[in-house]
């Protein structure tokens, strides 16, 4: 289901100076791209999902890590372009579909119904 945001939520993040490249690099090497974007709770959920993936089998954990890198980059692009993004908003619909199993507060304005 698509979520529409009016910008009035107290957890909205605005960061017009966001650097997508820095978010990408931080995600690859330190796994902290969402933290850089101001999405700390999203980062915590991603770390939990990635850990579960590693426990189940290494491949799911690596898959979630790669998706979170892409998501951090795409979110930073949205922030750089002046878009307000909710704290628990995912820019990558596939990652959103995986994470919403655990995090019911997750949103994705780009996900199809």
C-alpha cells in the first residue's frame, strides 16, 4: 500500500545537503548509511534483519546488506533533492517488503499496492 506523507510528521527528515556518495560509502564499509541519512531506527531494523539473514545462511544476510546499500544511496538522493523522508521510510520497495515482516511501522511511498 502506498503511503502519502504531508510533511507534518515529527519524524520527517529533511537534509538537502545529503551526499548520496557518502551514504553509499558509509553503507559499504561501516553499514551506517541510514544513520548518516538520519534514519537511526531504520538502521537498527536493517541490522536485525541482516543478522537474522546471517544466522539462517550467509547469503540472505549479504543480500539484505546489498539492498540496504542501494536504499541508503537512493534515500540520500531524495534528501539531497529536498524531499522530506519519514524516519522509517524505505526508498527500495524490495527491501521494504522484506523488512515490513519484522517492522510494521516501515513505510515505502514507492511500493506498489
